[in-house]
C-alpha cells in the first residue's frame, strides 16, 4: 500500500465524460488551476500538484450534486485498497458483509477529506463506516457525523447514535470511524428508495454535505431468528425479555418492565458452556422498554460464535440507577436483579 494519499489519487484510473458546465462552475475551476500554478514555483504540474487538482475536482463534483456538477473521478479503487469490512470495523458477524452496500463516495468538510465507505440497514438501525483521509501536512481529520437522513425526500429523525474510531494499521493517515444510528422510523425492506445523507463534523460549522444514492432495499434484507419470547426473569417485579432476536447485524434483547422499574440502565452478564463472558448492554431506551445489544468489545466471544456455536447462556440481570448531577445524568452503583436464568440459543 502506498503511504502518500496523493500517490493513490494520482495513480487511479479516472473515468470521465464531457458535461457542460455553467459559468459559475467554469470560473471556480479556472481559479483552482490558477491557484495551483502559483503554488508551483517552477510553473510545472508535478505529481503532487496534479493529484491535488484531481482531488479538488472530485470534491467540486461531489459538493455540487444539487447544481448539476459531475463527479469526474471515482474513489472506489482507493477505498477498496484498504480492505475494510463492516464486520471487522464494527465487530459484527461476518455474514453481514454480503448485505452491506459499498458506497465509496468522497466528500470534504472544512478542508478535511472523507469517504462514506459502506453501510447496512436493519429495521430502524443504520450501521456505517466512514474513512478520513489526511496528507502529511495536516492533522488527522476530526470525526464526522450523519446529521440528517431523508428517505424518498422524507426526513427520518435520528434519535441517537454511538461511535468509535481507530487508525488503520496499514496506513496511519487513514482513520476508520464506525457509527450506528437509531432512527425514528424503520426503513422499507423491499423496493428501490432514494437515500440522502447529510454530514457534518461533530461540533461542526453547519455547512452540511449531502450524498444521495438509490438503493434496492431487498439487498440488505437479513434473516432474523427469534430465540426467546415473553420470558419473565425469575424473582423480579415482572421484568420480561419480550424477545431475543439475532441477525448478522445485531443480537438484541428487548426488555420490558412496569413503571416501578423504569429509570434504570439495564445489562445482562452471561457465561456460555465454556465459561466465556458474554455481555448485553443498553443502547436504546424509552419508557418501560430497553434494547440491550450484544457487546463484542466487552464480551470474550465474537458475534459469529454467539450466532453459530453457543447453545446456552447462563444469565444474570443487572441495573444501575441514573441520577442527575450538575445537569448531567450519571449511573450510580450496580446491583443484580432477580435469579440467574438460562437462555437456550440452539
């Protein structure tokens, strides 16, 4: 793998076609070329300057979707060199990769370059992988976030999100950001839809970038297995596992409880037959209901092992109290609730 991102851009095979530009677009391109010539003291386009020009034209096309600009260069070859899969990046089952959409679209915010690499949708959950690209003269790009999603032109509210990131071992100039979004409404499971993604940096400048794509939703339709249903956890005040459902994208427990048990953060700690630790944590909650997701980071098993190998889990329910302190909600203490119980997965 090349170390210089400009080498990668410069060596790419660029697909193009002639498209009429309006006066505004022509003048902007002229200014870009004049600026690059001034910066090159020998008045020649060396390798790095040519690559910068290619990347600027690419970004110019992306950020002018609405005004009819055309993306002259594509970054699929660049992103594919990194060999990042959704399963590896997010700790999901390897089976999820055959359902994910490899978008590989580039965009820029505040001079920082990103690639919206891939995503997958399951019900009202959106899982994304975003790369940030940096040259040797700049600090690593800041994290970027999806601020708005439109489905066939209709806004789908983002209720919550969780994110993590790491530097790519093969190239320290590339950051990998994984973001999971909880949407207000589930996306269609069939048919072709238009998805429009609006991005900004965390604590951004409100200069949003939008990327639009048409997707056949059936390609992301994953099989779900219902493992448990309406199981009351013993010796609790009617705390119920309404469902334990597994799929390549998620292994999720829906927990319901009466008003007297509301206001806590719940988790389930479990052991398999080999005494390996398995952890489910609350990621989404509303009144009388919490969604507990398998955590591949804390657990000592993988999502694939949970899906395909583990037959039983010996479980214990825990909760922590959520109190307000200086206008911030903070979990306090942890206590086991009810008796241990066993879930049969196979």
